[in-house]
């Protein structure tokens, strides 16, 4: 693959609809991490151990000791960010009248079809009455549908992005991010770096870190427990052997790690696309992420887009700089679905007093119920853009640079 084309695609893929994990998820049917070859909602432990790297045990092995967290986590956007295609996992409609996407090209339409338990995207070209069709199956669903979903298909061992995605705000099919409206492209490769933010594990088969070929029998979908906590097999075995004294045993990362190493766990996906320095999925929590991915190191004057730069934007915040213990999990509980943004105001008020706000005289103490919309406003991304009906749609993402904004929703 041409290096320039590969790098551009890494950037585009990381900017896809689906990477909006931090804030909220639709209440779709919860799903466990689904492993290659598993047809049921809950794959067997055998599937977990066969498909994961050495030392991994799989989510179900965590369930018996962490039942409450497990039950809430499987409903999170993290856990549902990649799944196998089913009627419950695909947000777009296949019903007649809702399964067609027109384009700016009057000769080209797309039709989404469901038949015999399988799902397909078909490009239909009608040139002066001569109709030709190109059809590919949906093999993987990427995205929790918080903002949307995109879909992938296998061609031999290569993984490619399909041209039609789903956009939640419009509740219909749209052109996939980066696709030119009016074109039918089924040959857009998915490099490993893109998958790192939407899955627990894919085994690349190529030597290049940008190659889009993988072992179909060695993949684990969804962001699992071990993606953030690291390999758990030894941890489980140790606790089973010392069940009477398990409370005194060593915990898994990121618990107990220095702040930089805790942030690295989140920065795998929320630190930007970056340049891969090692094979995908080789990073382990507790290690330095910079040994595996070269992330952007912006200067104080660099303009950062609100999408994909949450870690860098947070690092610019005075709150973060003056609070040595502040991490992403100070506000976000990764084991539970996201709450309404205003709920996080309680965290702000642990350090700040309502009377210190410059708007208290104008709006009164009611501002205490929603610090977030003023100091972390939702803004349009200039990078996460797609086409729909001759309209450029920009995804709206919450800015993680905590500060005073001149134009905020409450002013």
C-alpha cells in the first residue's frame, strides 16, 4: 500500500462515526464480547481462550468475582463498539422504504438488504437503463450507535470499510466518513491502528503495521475487561488458589499505577490517531504507550479538534495541571454507561465553589447544576465529517479542555 494513502486512511478511520465512546450510548440490547466463530450471544470460554493472546482469560472469567461491574459494563458503549451483525446490533433499518440511500449521482443508489440471516450493502448503477449491481456482506458492526455506526466486510483475509454507514441524529443511512457522495467504493482497507480503538484483539498477518490483513480465527470484538486491565489469566489463577486471602492480593492495572500510566490506558484511543511503532494490540496496561504509538505532541498554540484529542485537551486544563490525582476516571466510570453531562458537575464542586463562578450574579446558584455545558461545551468537529443529501454533517463532540469559554450555551 502506498504509505501516504495508508497514513491518510489511518486518520480517516480513527475519525469514523464510531469513536465517540466517552459520552453516552443508546439503549440497545447489551452484548458480550463476541469472538470469531461464536454464534450465540454468550460465547464459550473455549472461544475466549483460543482467540486471545497468551495470558488472557476473556470477559466471562471475570464475571463470577465482579458480577455488578460486569453486568453494567456489558451495556457500555466501550463494550458494544464492535459486534457481529444481527438485527439487534445494526441500528439502521432494512425495512422497505427505509433501506435505500440515494446519492448526488442520479445513476447510483445503495440498498441495504437482509436475507437468510445475513446483511448486505448493494450499490445499484442505472446508466441509461442498463443496471449493474455490486453487493458485499456486512461482517462486522463498528460503533455503539451513540452517534452512528460503520460496517466492515472480509475479502479473503483483508478487512474493508463499506461505503454506507448509519447516522443516529438523522436516523438513516448516510455515506461513510471520507467517502465521496455519488461514488461506490468497496476497496477501502482497514489498517490495524483503526481496529485498536474498536476491539480487544485482531491478529495482523502482514509485516507492515498499516497492513489490513488479519487472522479471522484470532479476533475479539468489543473493548473487553482485559483491554484496560491487561492479561487476567494469572490474576484469576492466583485468586482461585488463595481465595481465603484474596483481598490482600495484588490488583490489576490501571489501579495503583502512576497517573501517566493510567492516562496511557485511555490515550490508546482518546489521544489521537498517532503513528504505530509496534504491531497493533501489543500494548499492555502499565507500559509506556509512547513505546508503541507515537502520538501527537501539540504545542500550546496548536489548534486541536474536539474529536480524538480528549487526552491532549484535558492536559491543557488548569484543573488537570493543578490536581496531581486527576485522571479520566475521576469523572468517568468505565464500568457503567455514561450519565448526562450535567451530572458531572458534582465532581467540579468538589474543588470549586459556586460563588467563584463569574456567572453566579447573573444566573444565580442554579448554575451549580450544570458546570459542564459552560466549561466543556459540545462543539462541531472539523475532522469528523460526512455527506448526506448534499449536506456536510459535522459530528458534535464535547471539548475536554476545561476552561472559561467566551461563547458557551449558558451565556
